C-alpha cells in the first residue's frame, strides 16, 4: 500500500508541477495565433520583412527574392493604400499572383483561418494585420 502511494505521488507531482509552470495553449489560444495586427506581424511577417516592415528581417538574406519594404506600399500606389490587394496577397487569394511554385511569400490565409474554440478568427486576423501594414506606411 505504501509503495503504491509513493509511486502515485512520484508520477502525479511532476505532472502537476509541469502543468502549473507551462500554461496550456488550450486555455489561451491567442498564445499561438494572436488577433492583434502588430503581434501577428511580429509573429508571422517580421522574420522576412523586419520588425519595422522595411524588408530587413533576419531571414531576408536567405530568400530567393528580396522581401519588399512594406512601408512604401502607399508611395508606390499614388499615395493610396491598396487595402484589398494587400489583404488578398497575405491571404493568398490575389488573382494576379501565380497559383503554383513561383509565389514569393507564404500563403497565410489557411493558417490565420485555423478554427479555435469553435470560431474561425481568420478574417479578424487578416483585417488586423492588413490594417497594421497600412499603419506603418511612410508619409
């Protein structure tokens, strides 16, 4: 009896301790997939586009094509931010982009649309990250 109790404690205590020190992603699904535009950008985009969006991310040198400076999108578009085009590019639904193999950027739409807690937060994420990119435009 005593050895059974000891064995149970040796198994349960480390598991309980681990659960308390490592918060479950199920309790907070936003840990993995944030919904705030700036956090989404830092989590998914900054590696290539840089924390400031200027195309100088840590992974930029390893890319086949240079990551564009996202802060000049409006400047290159007659001082207008092409909101729908940017959102569609992020989502991977821009009809002007190649469908196979030659896409320069990952398709984030399916990742942003992962269902969490029976809700699809994809549109919220896409809208928020697009607004964030709009907010970092140079004047």
